């Protein structure tokens, strides 16, 4: 609940708060009751609104209905919609259904559409979806049940709509001690309220009782700050490192495309639009960790349909982007983020990017992160064609994101190594299509069980059994070793606590002194690439035979 002092403070400094109470009612036995309600007001109704402290917009007020009037002895009836025909109307509309269905609160549609708010129907909160993928909360309910609205966003809407806000408060409070009695109406500029305190023992069962009833008109921002076109701020552009001067200092230049040179004579004294700018590879980590929002593909980065930019991510340790693309395609917030990862351009474009961008030649990515996905697709397609069943089941919708972690770790941390190892294990081991493999290799599986009754026969064993029973002389049995090594690595590093067994495994491959990235390259990346290519060649040979 709000005490009378808190209610008064809310009225006086409401627009200075990040959140304004749009709708809230409370009742605490023995302490008090009341409510806060926010309305929208036409400017020409301000004087009438401030004549007295009573509310102009009440909880439960609707937006539609009919009005009637008499003129020259005839009754007239007219349908009305409050935002068009009324002086004031609510921001939040309460709707009741006679106790037959749950009550609802609706946000004024025009406000929702102005900011293009997304309604999370689970939480009943409203969000503005920003172009960096983040959700900015605009309207929500707090733990006390109050519906709050972002003050700046509401004032922007009112600026565009040329409206005032009227913040209304009614706070009843019971006191445990006798108070100084008061009963007066207070008017201060755009504030009008009635303040009353009494110690009448016949009226209440508490020593003292008080009520503050009032409202305050809050003005909108100026139209220039409404946040909509044509009043949006002009885009700003970050500067990036394009080289080094004679004294060894970084040379920076803006990414504003209008200030860059091109091959058609624009800005001849400026760097070219296609100047390659280098960034540390971990600039992509932010996007790789948000696969539901962002997509890091071969040569392209995007955030839904909000934005996308061409990138050269075929290097092992850097990402290269054209200077003009940084300014043209990245939002301001993303430019600032990328600037923090900017390094001197010690490397140019990769061969893959050069062929694609300047020679119009098709080129396959050489980087494992993209090559493994492409080779896996090819292998699955050829296998289906050759053997008429899918070697791998389709990824569950909740597992689609693991493909973003099917990559060489960016950092030298074991935590990221484990994450990427688990992703590879899921994709290449857990999603093996065991049912058809098992059915078509029953004889060999039966022999394997007889040889070792206590050993469970799982996906990798079923693939090996399928090769033995159905593959013939050219079956790539050795390719199964890549999966067994991956399984062992997951077991000793990612799935359980690390111990001496991991060191023994790394020593076996002469990698006990290597970094996590090098371990991943040698024990996961290279073997899995060869696994995909080996199975693809095997499938192609069967297609040719048939």
C-alpha cells in the first residue's frame, strides 16, 4: 500500500521515476486502502480536470459505447470511441465478466501499436523488441500486483499524440497515534488534491484516519523526442582501426558509408568502403550463445530479420568485415560492441572471401566451424540416397541451438571446450538413428552380445555392426574410431569431473601439454571432418555400384 506521504510524493515527482503506476489497488486490513490510476487527457481539458481533486478516469471505464442527447425535442443516439470523442480515457482498461470468467486488463491499443510492443501472454508483460535482439520491458506487473509503465515511453507516445497524462491517487490510511487534524484542498500549478485527517473515535476504530485524494497532470516530452520518424536521431557511426601511422599509433576512420571512397569516384581522399577491418574471433561469442536470436553462418551474421552483415569468418583467430558494411549494416549499439574487439589489420581477407567477393567464384569454407556443417549435410544426403534410410535423426526443436556450438572453441578455457565437445557428441553420437541400424544389423549385434554379454550395445556399436554386416569390403570401419574418441573425451572431460583419466587420454594422443583449442582440433575437429567425408565417399561408391 501507499501511505499518504508516499502518495503525495508520487504525485509530486511521478514523471521523474523510471516507472509510473498505471493501475493498482490495495486493501490492507487495519492499515488502509486505495488505488492509483493513470489516464490520458486532451490538453484543452486540463483546466476542467484541475478544478477539483476527484478522478476523471475511473477503474473499469470502457473505451466504447453510445451516448444520447435531446435536441429540439428529439432524442439522438451516437456511438463513440473514447480516444476520439472523450476528453480523457484510461491507459489500462479493466474488463469484468460477471464472475463467469477471469477478469482481464488490456493495454490501450494505440500505445501498444505506437511502440510495436510484444505481449508475452505468459507473464502478461509488454516488451519493445530492440534491433540487437534484447527485449526492453515497457509494461509489467510488480510483485504487489501494480501495473507499471515505462515513463519515458509513455511520454514519447503522448508527445506524438499531443496528450497529457493525469496521475490519480486515492490513499486512505489508519494511524495508531493521534494526528494533527486537517481538511483542505491544495492547488499547485498542475496539481490538485484534497487532504483530510481526523481523530473522530465514533467514525473509526483507530486513533486517527486520513485520506489523500488527488491528481496531477504530467506533460509529455517535446514532439522532437517522441522517438518516431521523422524525429528519430540521426545514426551515429563508430570509427575503426584501418592501419598504423609512422609513430606506431592506430589510425582510425569513420564507418559512415557516405564518407568513404568507392570505385566510382566518391570521396577520393578517404579509405575505400571495402577496407577490411579485423576483430578478435571472440566478437562472435555473444551471438553464438544466443542461437534462438542470432545466426552465425558461413560469411554472414544476422539477428533475426532486424539486421545482418557480411563477415569473413573463415580465419582461425580473427573476423574481418568491410569498413562500409560495419556502418551500413550494424546498429549503433552493435558498432560500439564490435569496436571493443577491433584489432590492427594484420590479416587481410581469407582466400574464401576473396574468391566470393572479388572474383565471383564459388568457394567452400575451410574453417572447421562451417566445413563440418557442410560436410555433415552432404554425408547425410548421400547416405539417404545410397541406403534409403537416414543415418541421423532430425534434431529436436529444443536442440537446434547446439549446432552453433559445433565449432572449435574460441577461448582457451576448458569450460568452452566442454561445451563444444558436448555439442559434437550430441550431433554425431546421440542422434545416430539407432532403430534402422539395429534392425539391419541384427546378426552382428547378436554376435557382439554373445562375445560380451555384460556390455550394452549402443549407437556407435550399432553403426559398427551395420558396417560389418552390410558394408562389404570397403566399409569404413576405422571411421567409427572418431566417434569412440569423442565419446571418451566427453566422458573424461565434459560429462564428469576431470581427473587423471583425462590426462592419460591426452597423453595417448601426445596432447597432454596442448591447449584446449588444440586438443579439440586434433581429437574432435579433424577426425569428425574425415568421418563425414569417409562416410560420404562410401555412400557414393554404393550409389555408383547400384
